């Protein structure tokens, strides 16, 4: 989810904690629980710091180890240890419990969008992405805001957010039902479907799709129950070719391939260099595929320039490559 929604989830959990009489009647403990829940709701996304290095590091690490099983255990211990050094003595077991719930909920809700997480590390590095909720979902965000508004109006914080989370749970059920209907529609419309990747949009009745058959990729959209095919590509296996093999050793290309489950590739030869491009087919905006990885190599197959990330025009991509020599 987006940062704003995670913050509101921290507020929600701090409010739900008031259903525990021991917390409700102890202002200091209640305050500590709220701080722990807020910190826990943000902690896994500390990996955004990798953006300061480069996009390749960010793609490889965002929602990776910081969202793993060991991290879910360690984040609450670290947060509570820091808080214990600042706060007077209180019921740290309860603070740890709600901080743990905040961290676990952060990781849990992140698996429902198309980006996903590596939540089962260290057992597997597979990306878990259920594709039913957009990264920013206005319904979920709005229900949290309604809950916060209720607090300002004097509503009981625990019962207020208990109702909010019952409604959100029902909404998740509705989204899974929508996804199932979309998949049935796709299988009825396209023969030989082997995989359907759903990419929700912030519009509740519009979804983007990346569809695989044995021989082709389809890029499609479902809007108000209607399936619209936008693009169709022949599947091509990566060739055992010197240029492609050299390209795959580039940090940006390797990061892209470790993350993207469905893509097309191009390998072009120019007068004094080669260019290899990978395009993620899950994301399409106004006829353009913005998530790419590109590498340029000289005639001796040395990497001259490379880039991976979100880019929304060919002109901007060329400028990125000019500013990113040697990867």
C-alpha cells in the first residue's frame, strides 16, 4: 500500500488497542502502543532508502528482506528496544504485541497488489502478488479517513475501527470475487490461457491484465465487465547469443529480470553499438509501457550505458541513458 494508507493503519491499530481495558485505562501505555503501531506500520518500507543508490538496488531490495519472515520478527523487537530506552517503565509486552501486529499487517496487505512482496523469505525469494488491490486504493484509504473523522467526533476508537476493518474485510472479499469473474471472462474469450496477471487500477471497475498462452502474450483491460484486447505479442525465448548474454550481466537488466514475471524483449544493432530492451507487460499507460530495462553495449560487448525503472516517454529514456554511463 502507499505510505499514507500505512500511516492510517498505524492509527487504526493504536485505536483498536483501546479495546484492551489495560491499554484504555493507562494513558502512558496507550501512547506507547500508538507510537509502536505507527512505527511498525512504516518500518518495512525503510528499504526505500535504496533509491538513493540506484533503481537496480531499489528493485532488487524493495519489499524484499525488509518484508521477510525474519524481519517481521525483528522489527518489533528493534522498535520496542528503542522505545524502552526513552519511555519510563510500562507494559512492554503489550507494546511489542501491537507493534508486531502493525509490522505483520503492513507485510500482509502488500501482497494484495500487483507489485507484491518476498514475504516468504528465507524459504523462497518468489514474489507473492495477488493482484486484487491497487497500491493506492481510494476505498480503503477513505474508510480509514472516516474512522479518523469518527475519533474527532468523539466516537469510541476501538469500536470505530473494528467496524471500519469489518467493512474493509468485506471489500477485500468483493475484490477477490471481481478478480475471479475477470479470470472466467478471459478464459472464455481467449483459448489456451496459461496465466492471467491482474493489475488493479484505482478505479474500482477497471483492471489491467497481462495474459499468457503457450505462444502469445496479450495485454488487455477490463472495464465495467468488458474485456478489451490492447496488444498482442508473440512469445520469444531469450536467445543464447553473445549480446544477450552480455546484457544479462548488467546490474539493471538483472534486477529487472529478477522482478518482472511477464515481459517482451528486443535486441537491436546500430552502427557502433548494440541495444537490448526489456519491457514489463503488466503496466500500460496511455499506449506506453513505462517499466523498462535498457542496456547499450559497444562492439566489444562492454556495457556503455543502462537504465531500469519507470519512464513515460522515449525522449526521457534517451536522456536517462545519456546520464547513466557504465550502468
